[in-house]
C-alpha cells in the first residue's frame, strides 16, 4: 500500500453503469469523485441516495449529464467506463467541455485509440482493464461479486514516472498492476470475455454451468486456447492466464459463479451488445492472421443471429 487517508485529487468517472458505479463507490473513499452519464434515472438515484455497493452507500459524488456543468474545474484524472461503442463520442464531449490532467480508458474490448491523442493533447493517456465482477441491482446500485485486479498500461505517456492512477487506485484499496504494454492485459481479459460474456446469452444460465456441465467447461477451454493462439500470433504476452480465472470459477469461487455478465443484461433489455468489440475483435484478428478459431467463429455467429432475430430483421 502507498498509504490511505486524506482525499487525493478529483476524478471524473464517465459512465454510471455497473463498472462506473463500482469505481465511483471505491474511489470516493479517498478522492473527490464526479460522475457523468446521460441516463437521468441513474443520475437522479446517485444524487438522492449516493452510489450503493453491496448495500453500503457512498454519498458526496457529484453527478451531471453534461461536463459543461463543471466548466472551469480541472480534473486530476478522468476514467472512461462507458461501452466501447460510446467511448469515442464520450471522450470528445469531455475534451470539449472539461479540463483534465490525465486520462484512463478502462473498457473491456479491443478498439483503436489513436484518435485520443488529438483530443487530449500532451496529456498522459492510459489503457486498462479490470477483472472486477460487478452486477447491477438497480440504478447506481451494484453488487461487487469479485474485487479482481485493475491493470493499467501506458498508451501515450510523456513522463515515464507518471503513475498517478496507480496511486489513487491503491489508496482506495483496489488491487492494481502497472504494465509497460497494455495489450497484455487487454488481450487476457478479451480472451476471457470472448467466451464468458456470450455464454449466458446462449444458454440462459450463469457461470455456475462451468461447474455443473463438463461439456460447457471443455467448450470454454477450447475457445480460450483459440484466443491465446491469436495473441501469440500477434506477439502479445498475456498479463495473466484467463484459463486460471475459469478454473477458480469451476472450483466455486464465492459470488462469481452467479454472474451473468453485461452482455446478457444488454441482450435481455434489447440493447446493442459489445459482441463486435469482444468476440468479434478476436475473430477479426484471427481471420487477418490466418489463425483458425472455429469455436469463437461459431459463438460470434450465433450471437449475431440472435441479435438479428431480436431486432426482427
């Protein structure tokens, strides 16, 4: 630990969904936290009740639907916890309306970030992922099923000694690991999510099925081995082995076996899923490299067909 106690800086969390709410709740213990979201139901709930995580309230988090509300205020850090499809427009809005010292993109998926340099000129930019497992119980109300580790890697950092985000996560008692190559963490989580996120959509069951259904367990292992082949072909050294997380789930790690994931929640609410940024991203890279990924190909195709059916097209 680097220490805890007094408030450290001001942080803007963009996105009040599962991850954003959990981050705001954790970071507000040691930092001044602001939350930006376009869902007024979420904002109203946080304003009236604070963010609730595992039944415990954290008040004092300022909320708004537009960063312009805080014009003139400089944020020490901004964390983007939005969906991949929304991150570019959200970043443009923040860059246009707010002043920030440093930026962290904490999305689960693979997407280009080169445009961020032109939005946040001469600002340190990080890319990261987290293995936190969070489930929604209501607007601004979440259940933290697994604390996990947050991995942060340099994307565009002028000063090699700049490790502010690592410091504030650590102060908030969040496990954090800094990486020189952010791709190692992004791809480790991507491989895990490429099969685990679509699985409840395809079966209607939570992660408990990995423990009770050997066929599903073996399918998951095959899919992850395919993803690891793609990472090797890209020359990426994984920051952690995603199969080890599956083994922990199979061993009955408390809480995580009941997880359904954000893709399932989006699907049942008839919202666009992140399948193209997750499973689709691995499949696209595999095709470009000539790496065979038949299990992931089938999973991706099935989810796309289900989405098409739900839209009635």
